């Protein structure tokens, strides 16, 4: 089930240009500098036969700063959570940036018409 959820979430948001925050258990990684929980940024994926087979990610702690990849099965095994920060002004139904329509009274940021 998690593999299906990762497939859907990654495709939906990464294709819209929004990275996925990925929390992992580092106890499953023998090369880990820390046995505790950790967070990585999923910023891409590789598809074969219509399914994600490999995740591309960035990891500032373990030396994978320039990007690294991992087979989806390994990624699922160490996953403890998936999160997305939705930028203001994003139309979630169509996953595209929408134009601001007016200024709000409470601040100078534009309000988006949803």
C-alpha cells in the first residue's frame, strides 16, 4: 500500500514542481552516520513499465548533496512519513499556479481566487 501511495504522491507533486519531504528510519541504512530518524527531499523518480522503480533524492547529511537514487522497494522499507508543503496560490485540483486576484486587508500578500 505504501508503495502505491509513494507512486501517486511523487508523480502528482514532483510533476507539478513540488518536492516531497521524506522521513526515513536510518537504522535500516548500514552506511548511516546516525541511527535515528532523518529527512530527505524526493525531487525526481525513474519510471519503468508505468511504475516508479527508483526515487531520486537529496540528502544534506549523508553526503548525497548532489542527488542520489534508491530503488523504490528499499525506499518503502525505510519510510516513516511523506509530507508536502503546499505553496500559497496553488490550485490543488489542477496542481498549477493560479494568479493572485486581490490584496488582502490583513497583509500585503495577494489573495488567490480558488
